[in-house]
């Protein structure tokens, strides 16, 4: 195992979808007719078929997440981006973890900040700084806003629940956690990190967005990288690679890109990485 050939793997999860609106039973009385009209209007609204001036709140969409029926969180009011989009100014190899039927990338809703939490247990001294700087790199390359939501005690499990009481309503934030190959066999050998994310339905319309997400970092591997020449920049590049997975980038074969599965001495995003990150940050907002 050499430090110059770290391999990465992604962990991509999909959750079971259950579309449509919740329907309640009603008897044959005048309220039924009103209820039916409401249901039809609601269904039309949920499919974007109603004019926006109608003062009707969209019905919640329910999906099954890990065996639990949960309401898809409502979109941000006004559907305004938190940060401006990033123009594509470079070209090169890039690939997306998830695409729509027409091939467009599926990304996070750019009208909501992406919250992230850190489980600091077992982190190297530079751990928090590595994560904060990697998140800043991805934020400026995507035009997606991130919010540091503090520390958590949540274990960085492969199948982490997408909805958790500890985080309140809505999708769980992105989780950064430190581990090692003894605790997590997925980190065996030269794998220094794992990044993955889930796909969830939009609250409005038929679209999909990324949500949740997890970055598992191998503390012994990254501690060794940090002690090598140019170690801090190389360790940060590992975390940038994993956060790029979280926002929807997949591996590419081009060794000149940070999204190559085995990274050499690269410490900065390549031209294809930048193009892919800009595109995944340009998806239309939920509710737009
Ligand atoms: Zn990877």
C-alpha cells in the first residue's frame, strides 16, 4: 500500500419511493364532494397543474423511508437560490451519480442550505479544519450553500436513517464521521474515505433531489497522509473528493481529475471536476 495511490469507493444509496398524496376515506355526504374537489385540486397542485395565484397550500407528499412513512419537507418559500449558480468555465471528464430520465444531473435543492454535522470521535487534530475547508471548496465550485450544524454523536453507519428525531423535521444533515478499517471493513486497505448520498422525491412536481449524505473518513489513513510531504493539501483533497460524491459526482477514469477513483498527488479540483460541480449546482429549485 502506498500513500500515493489511495483508492476511494462511493457508497450510493437509493431509498424506496412511494409517490402520490395521502387519501382519507369519507362517507357519502356533502363533505365528500368538498373533499373530492380538494383532493383533485391538491393532486393537480402537486403536479404543477394549477395556476400559482390559487391560495391553496400544496398537500404533503409521503414516501416510505426505511419502513417509515414520512412527509417530504416543503420547499423553501419563493424558491430563491441561497447562493448564485456557478457558470461552467472549464471542460473535462465528469460523471454524475444520479441523472434524470433525460440525462440531467440530480443534485441538492440549491434553494435550501445543506446542513452538515460532524462526529468528532477519533478525528486527527486537523479534522475539523479539513472538513470545513473541503466543504468551502465544494460550496464555491457548486454555488450550493452549506451550514455547519455542529457536532453529533450519530454513528457513521452505512445505512444511516434519512429521518432522525435528533435532527428534527426534514432530511438528516450530511454526516461526517471518522472511523478505521477495524470498525468499518469498507475502509480496508488503501481506501481513505467513503462518500454517499440518497435520492428523494421533490416536494413539488415529479423531480428528484439529493438528501442526507455521509462521509466516512479513515482516521489512520488520513493521519498518515497528513504526515507525508504536502500532507495537509493531500488530506484535504481526499475530503473534497468525498464531498463531491455527496453533492452528486461519480468517478471518472481521467487521472487528471480529483474524481479519479485512485488519486495520485493531485491536491486541487481538475477542469472536469469543476465543470461537473458547476452543473450539479445548477439544478432548478424544488418549487421553482
Ligand atoms: Zn470516490
